[in-house]
């Protein structure tokens, strides 16, 4: 499989955004009936925490070989994309603005794209579809469900009620605190702890947590992969990525006008049954009792992968690539 990619930068929404791109060997194919040239369909892939565009390398290679143009950005604050200094500059609305700018510049200002998201990329994908459904053909989302805005579900308070103050999202709220702890532990160790986490229970980071236990890499994560992640996070640190969590309540406040709004884009949702997000209190029931479908009326399929963990697209790249291709092929 060809794992070479083009890398580009584009100015969007006030920041310089880096993205990787892979096009099919033939950049245009002939229409089946009229013989006209048409460009390949575009898939925009959105990564989560603590990841980069690189998390989609297997899907980009597989899907480009099937005729898609694949584009995977480093989201704002990550990798080689600019990281605004203000902690307030990381709401979902900021990131959706970045993506609309990216689509406008790279694909066309009236064009639609297919979207794939995972973890924070899934949250951003839901908001992209909610705010700008006119720019999305269909969505394959992984790990994080869409939940409609609710006055009673301010995010940080909900997570504290579920898991207490040591829950990682709660620990991330104080500016600079978790960065100082991570600096003491070391970038490589932090990333290995997070990327190899496979317990369906919550991630707890109590102050003074020991990082002495050995960490072994799973078969899907190589030393080269870890070194690539480490090189980017050592360059820019964790502040930008962690600022997404610091803006969860602010995004919630800004999304108030969208109370009871539905996501009206065709969707396929995939989650591993060992993913910690599947075990957040109430999530399984929400997915399977009809409420998820009521909020995402064009939800065509929910796939629960037995034995699958949080980083399902890396753990099972061929299976996930097939799910994506099979779904987008119907449009």
C-alpha cells in the first residue's frame, strides 16, 4: 500500500492550516453515461486527541486507491497547523470555520464533501453537519455520538457527576496545570499512555499519578508511529489540543440557539464495544433505544464492532476503510 502523501498549507479563518492529501492515480475519471470528465469525490478526514492527520494514513491510502481524493488536516492547535495563543479560540465554531475555509480553498466554495470523524474529529463533524449541512454529502462518524443541546447537560458538570474531579477532561480545565504534569512525565510516555489505553472504563489522572508501569505497543502502533506523534507534540506541546476540552462549556453556551436541532445529513456511525465512550453512562441505551436516530433522522446504520477499542480506525484499518467505502459508494 502506498503511504506517500502530499502536504500543503492554506490560509483559513485567520490561521495557517496544514493538511495531507492523497489523490487517486487518475485525478479524473469518465462519467459512466455521458463520457464527461469529472473530478474524484473528496473525503475530509478529521482526527481526534491526541492524534494528527497521520491517524488516517491507512484510510487515505485505501480510499485513494478506490478513486477518492482524501484530505486530512491537522486541526487548529495540532501538528503543523497554527495554534492561536488565546485559550478561547478553540470552540467548535472556530474549528468548523476552519474546515469551511479549507473546503472553500481546496475543493470549491460551492462544493460538498464526504466527511469522516473520530473522537474530537467526530464532535467537530457533528457540528459541521449541524451548522453547514449544505457542504456535506454524507458522514461516517466514529466513537462519539451526537447529543442535542440540553440546558441540563453542561458538559464539565456532567462529567464531574459521572467520574469526579480526577477524570481527564476535568483535570484538563485548569490552564497550564496538566501541561506542567505532562512536561514532567515526558511527551513520549504521555502519548504512549493515551494511545495504548484500552480499558472501557474512564481515564483518570489523579494528581501525582505514577507512570512507572511498563507500556507495550499494540500490533497496530509501531515505534515509527509513536516517534512521528512525539516529534509533532514536542514541537508544539499539548496546550492547543487541551484547549478543545477547556472550551467544551463555552461551545455548549454558544450552541444554545440549536436546541432541539437535528443533524440532517446521511450518517453511518461506528463504535467499538470496548471503546470508553460506549461505556459513558447512558450512551449504549441512547444509541439503541431510538433517541440517537430521532436526533439524527438520516442515521442509516450503527455498527458496533466486537472487541474494538477507542482507536478503531487504527486497530482495524482495512475493516474501517471498507465500511467507509461501502457507505459512500451509495451516494
